[in-house]
């Protein structure tokens, strides 16, 4: 690499890291100011609060990773243009494509970081973030979002819980219906069900089983407590609102395949999360090219104009991403199209802006 490459690459990575270090503490302070009353009233232990803030940092960084990069590239490239450094580079015989090379190298480094973050670190952080939020910051600690979990776990078994806490692995008002040849063979009721991870069993309290034979006779069995093995996993009772975010990529793929076999109505929500793990690194390249094309030209009004243009483009990108994501989660709209459509549109925009910038 030549001096030009090192100069731009160092500015690229340094400005991006500084943007993260500046905005993340601000986000933490704003979030703490909003939630401090609930944190104090719930006597949150300091170690749990510290872990929550770490998870929040990773969760927040993963959520806004492309936008931080986009704004940082616009910022330092605008400074290069303002100081007439871009003109000096191009006047020395360097083509615009060659000038873009260190940006692409930097984008590769950041894309690898984004891929690792999305595949492994962000799922763990999301789990800790959501568990803390439901435990200490939600109005109802029983997690209202988990009420009425109804799942077909096999061709013959259907389970239901009125609410489920993934932290304690405990559900309320459990029901299991088992069918054979499309006829109800038995039905199990329990006031609560809890997964005992050490023994890999489920503990049912106020257990009640009603069995039906072929001629219509009914047999009833009751127990105050019963430990039993079931064919389903504890994750089958986990709330559907954020479970996909908490799984590393390999586990997420297996989970989606299992949910497809069960006919889950939430496949779109899960697949949006899966496809975004791949679309995020690609968006790093697209937004880098757009940022360079927009900010490499010296404009009347200086850096402020470039930042205004950049923020406008960033807001449009976020709008497309959110709108199509919600469409895929709440309708039959293709999750693949929903996730990749913003990248396709902005990829075309990047090509157009790059063509004009080269001219």
C-alpha cells in the first residue's frame, strides 16, 4: 500500500471508531436518564446494571453500525475536500477509482467486524438486554409480550401457555393436547410448567390429565407435582417477539427450519433477522461509496452541506429498512425482498453517484 492508501485508511477507521466512542456514551446517558427511576426503585444490583450497559452498547452499535460508518466517511472526506486534498490527489494522476481503493479496504475491515458482531456478539447482547428490560424496566415483570403462546410442536402435539418467562424458564397455565388419527387421545393441564435444566426435565404443578379411549371413556389423573420429560425444547415456549435476535446464526437457521415444519406464523419475523445478518455487511460497501461520491466534491457551504445531504440519505435508508421490515413481519411480503430491497435501491444510487463523481 502506498502513502495515499495508508493516509485515507487510517482516517477512515479512526473517524469511524471516534464516531462510535462519541455517540454510544451519549446514547447510554440518554437511556439511563429515561430509565433511572425504575432502576433505583427496583434496587438493580450494580453488576447486573454494568452488564446491561455493556449489552446495550453492543445492541445499539449493531443497530446503527452502517449509519455511524456513513456519517464518519462523509465527515472526514468532506474535510479532505475542504482542504483541497482530494483535488491534489486527483490532479497528481490518480484516478477516482484508484482514490476509492483505501475506502473499499476499510469497508472490508468494517464489514468483517459487522459480520462477526451480527453473527455472534449481538445475539448474546440482545438476550441480556431484553431479559434485563423485562425483569427491571417493564411495567409488568411477567412479560406481557409472551402471553398466549400457542405452538404446534409435532404433527400430533399442540402446547399452550398463557405467559412465559425465558429467564426462569417458567410458564403459566400450561396445556398439552395429543392427537392420534385426528382424534384427541389425551389432554394435560398444569397451573405452571418449569424447565429444570440440570435434569433436562419439566416440572408440572397442579398436574391434571384427561385421557380418552376409542369408545369415549374418560380417565382422569391428578398430582400436585410431576416431573416429566417432553419431546419439545424450552425454546418452544420462548416469546416470539425477540427470540430470533438472541440466537447465533447456526442456531437461528436450525430454529427457522424447525419452525417451518411446525407451521409457525412468525417465519417472516425470524427470516428478516437472518437475512439482515448478511445484508448489513453489504450495506457497509454501498454506504461507503455513496458517502465518498457525495462528499469528495468541494461545495459552496462546506462540510455542513455534505453532512445535510448525508443525513437526508441516511434517514431515507432507515425509512426504507424499517418500512419493508415491518411489512415482512406482519404480512406475507417476502422477507428476502424486504431486507435486500433498500440495498438494491441504494446500490443503484451508489453506482449513479460514483459515475457522476468519476466524471
